[in-house]
């Protein structure tokens, strides 16, 4: 029995490491180039498993409940999935950059048209912010992306889009339906109580698959760094700049809401599920777009860990304000 329980204990321990384990996965992907070529054919499969695990961690009833008050989530999703890519696309069309460099257009497409990452609610809940709002963004984003992404793809990429926009919408729908359906089947067969009790094991499996995914998408990155180190470092810096810019601008746009809610929206805008669109595109991209996609995982994996102190402070400040309002109400 001990031989059986040890792997499960290790998996649960890995799941408890949270953002630290995810950050280490990204860094290991960079330093293990010998595994990258081996894992790269598994990109689509890894993305599918990650989606299944994410849907397994999400209670569908909770998603529906949170979407019953959709005003803020609807505004945020409209901003993230339509306004941001359209504004960026207009700017790039005006400069002529899209016509000259279709690879750039494809990179812009996957980083602005994708929904928030599926792990966003877990991170937000971990630091004490509104996980319900994050869950509504992820759920709503998954429902809307098959409708919005093909239109944004046609606008941004045009004829350079690897597949027809309609086919992209169908592939996105099929991918999401299959992963959600498998998660629902697992939940039904195992029972919701057992799935909930296995939360840490599911998280541990998530970390393992994220490692495979991180190594796979880093294929060619080490070679590119040896060939053009400054260019590669520049692209890496650009991925952080793009993520932080989307977060910063979103935080400012929604500054009139509660600060902690604005951070949740900003986190969703800056951490996009690019892998979902890549899988829908067939798991392949031109070299420059693939380089951005690979290095673009670094801010996704590292920013939650780096920004955790900021989010924790916002959560503490909001808790203090709520306590102050409650005290004032009691006195009244």
C-alpha cells in the first residue's frame, strides 16, 4: 500500500506548491532543450489534458451562478476579447506592420484574442481575491471565444490565418466541448465529492502536464537564443511588456470599480490561454510566432508568483475597508 500511496502523496505535495511549482516548470522548459523536440508533438494533447483538468476543477453550477450577475464580467470580456485586439489591430494596420510581417499578426492574434487562462480562478482564490469573478471571466471567455476569435483572426491575420475563420470557430467549439464533456463524465463516474477531495492530486497532475507543455513549447528557443541572443531576449522582454501593458491598461480602464476587482480583471487580461488558439490552429505556427508563443509562457507562469504581494495587499486593503463599513453600519 505504501508503494501506491507514495506517488499519490508526491502528486498532492506538488499540487500544494501552487505558483512556485508552475514558475519552476517554465524555467525547466528553458533549460531542458533536449526534451523539447521530443515533447513538441504532444502540444495539442497537453493542451487538451490541461483543459480537462481545468474543467474538472470548475463546478459548472458555480459558473452559472456567477454569470447571473454578468454586468462587470460582460464589460470586461468585451474589453478583453474585442476592444483590445481591435485597437491593437487598427494600430498595426495603420503602421503597415501586419502586411509586412504576417508572423507578427499571428502572434498578436493569439495573445489578444485568447480567453483568460483556466488556472486564473485558482490563483485569484489562493491570494484571497474574488475567485467568483475570475471564474465568471474564464467561463464566459470560453463560451465567447469560438464566436469572437474567428472574427478577430480574419481582421488581424486575414489570408495568412492558417485555417479558415469558420473552421477555427468549429475547432474551438469542438475542443472545448470535448474537454468539458470528458471532465463532466469523470465527475459523474467518480462523484463530485471524490473529485473535490482529490483537489490537490488534480493540481499536482496539472503541474506535471504544465511541465510537459512548457518544455514542448520551448522547442527551438534555446537554439534561437544561441543564434541570436539579443533578439531572443528582446522577444522575451516583449512578452512581459505585452502582458503587463494589458494588465495595467485594464486596471486603469476599470479603476472606478473596487481595486481588488480591477486586479482580477487585469490579471485575466494579461494572462491569456494562447495554447487554446494554437491547438485550434493545428498546433503549429510560423517560427517567429512560435518563438513568441513559447516565450510568452514565461509571464503566464511567472507573473502570478511575482505579483502575489501586490494582490495580497489589495485583498488586505479591501478587507479593511469592508470591516470599516461593517463597523459603521453596526454603529448606525
